[in-house]
C-alpha cells in the first residue's frame, strides 16, 4: 500500500447503522457502517485506498498518550 494513494477520514460519530465522517477536504458525510471497518468508534482514523468498487478501508492505529 502506497501512503501517497491513501486518503484518511475521521469518524466523528456513530448513530444506528451510520457514521458521520470528516473527509480529507474537511467536509462531513454520513456513511453506512457496512462501508467502514468493523468496530469503528468516534475518533478513529480510517485509511481508504483504491477507487470505486475496489476500495479498501483500513482502521489506522490510534494515537496513544495524547490528551485532548
């Protein structure tokens, strides 16, 4: 996987079967949970590679030790 080809989104909230995510351009969208890695939680970062029907989502490691 080439990091230059990866876009990173941030999960802002999860309600029912949808998640509110912040896209790389800072806009926000509602995405179905089925399109994200299992077990995503608010604050998670998800790396997306590929295009269209060949997209892959990867839950990125959480940043430990940082206080908000």
